[in-house]
């Protein structure tokens, strides 16, 4: 309804994980780059964690788009509450494994042959499990044992598990020490800062047909951050409802009063204002340096570490061009063996 009024071509704040609307903040870039690096170097197991709504699933879909474009065989499991039998049925189906037996050892043998053939054809296999904090303990053990599908040189199945922060606590349990030892890359998504939120809103509106937007002023962006704490899913809900409310009263811009009104309707509590002086200045340029993520230390603050591999962050504009930064990086790493 509001699209024509605000000169938008489509809905900018949809809740579906559309990679086309993914705003590559420095944290999302580091997480995605860490996952790409893990897949290309084939160490086995990578972990992505973040609060609900911080963009884990969108990051995974962006990774899938990159990998499938380059011939990787991928399987995404979005409902990990499965039995052992259902897990192996999922694997044999997704990886097109020819096995009619219900015996686990025969299914594993057939899956091994399939993964080996995929690798020989230059099409590595990747299993991605979302909502992994909901995995039953018995399935975590099955996932660990899947890493035994390997040759003397490399793993045949790369596995990425993603979940909420409690996944990290789960992996600290003594009975999962063998599982944790298999983790070679840990990436973490945090809520958006105020400058990142400004970047996020600008990007989504530009993707929807409104570059150089003036709908959301810096003051309004700060207020949105106070209500959402920078959680993208909450930001989308608040901004979508604010556009509907603004259209209803024919406001050319979204006001603080509109944000307050819809936040109340959405039952969002406003955090105490903080000192954001100069926080929005220079948000388009990042001086951060990306360190490819690997090793059990994993993610540390706003950086991830892996040996001496470093890739400097590009400017916001160049980072957004069809994820070409990661495409070039993946092409470069795909030709190397570590």
C-alpha cells in the first residue's frame, strides 16, 4: 500500500532471509568470509552463533548462493529436531545417494561413495544445519561421526552449524569435548551498532528502489536502535510498521513520534539513551581489518583470526556489489590447498 507513496519498488523490510537485501556490515562480512574460508580449506566443522534475529539465516543463504554458483553440492537443514533415521534419510536424499537399505552402516557406505565421487568431480559437499542449538545430544554425536567421512588428505563433508548463543554453552559440556575439538572455525554475529543500523536501513531502502533515502533521519535511526538494540529482525518489524503508519497519515518522512507509536503497538521497550555523539560520523568507511576465522579461539570481538591470512575491508559501496568481494575471495581460495 505504501510503496507508491514512498516511491518504493518493493517491500524493503521483509522478514524473509533474502540475500539480495543483505547489508554487509563489517561483522556480517567477517562471519561470511570466515565460513567461506572454512569451506574452501576443508578443515571439517565451523560454528556460527548469534542472538535471534541478528541475521544468521540470511548469512547462510548468502553462503549457499556463493557455493552453489561455483558447483558445490549443498544441503541445508532448517529443522534439526530429527531422529537418527530421519537425519540419514535427509542426508541420502539431499546428496542424491543411491541406497535403499535402512541399515546405518550401508547408508554411511553409500554416502561415502557419493561424497568421494562429488569431490573427484570438483564439487565438494557441504552440510549446513541451522537452529543447531535445538539439536538433540544424540544427533550432535552423529554430526561428529559424519566428520569421519574422509580420505587421508581431507574431509569429504564440510559441516557448518548455526544457532543462538546457547549453542556455545552446549559445546562446553564435558560429554561434548570430542565434538568441540573438531571445531576449526567459530564466527559470531552481534547486534548492529548505530552506524551499522544507519547503513542497514539505507541499504534495504536502496535495494527497494530508494537510493539516498531521507525517510529515516539520523535522529529516527537512533530512536529505532533504542527500541530494537540493533537486532535486524526487530528493526525490520519496526521499520515496516512505521512505513505503514507514516503512509496512513501521509507523512513524507518517518518521525520519532511515529516510531514511538508503533513501538508501543509492537510492545517494544525503549532502552535508556546513550551518548551517541559523533557515532554516525564516518559510518561509510571502516578501518577494521578482517582476519579469516579459524582455530578454537574463534571470534574475538570484531575480529576473527586464522594464521596470517588478512583481507582488508572494502568501502560500503564496493562491498555491496553482488557480494563480488566474496566471489573473488572464494575463487582465489578454491585454487589453493592448505
